[in-house]
C-alpha cells in the first residue's frame, strides 16, 4: 500500500466543557472538585437528563 503524500491533520484537543453526570463518577477527588466548581461557576455545563414534557405521560 503506498504511503500518503501528506500527513493526516487532526483538530486540536480542546477542554471538555460539557459533562454528563456519569462522567463525573470516575474522576479523582481533586478533578471532581475542580469540575464541579467550574460547573457552579458557569464555565462548564452539566447535561440535563430530564425527558422533554412531550415524552412524559
């Protein structure tokens, strides 16, 4: 298989700013405290897992 002419360029990794509650469970104590403080400060967002009103019975 021939080699590529140019190297593949990927997007740079950014900071994770959207958090799922289950994703917080696996964090170390220090990282958890840091993320929660940023969520409370409005810099990060915690996903809202409630069902929309139209899906509720």
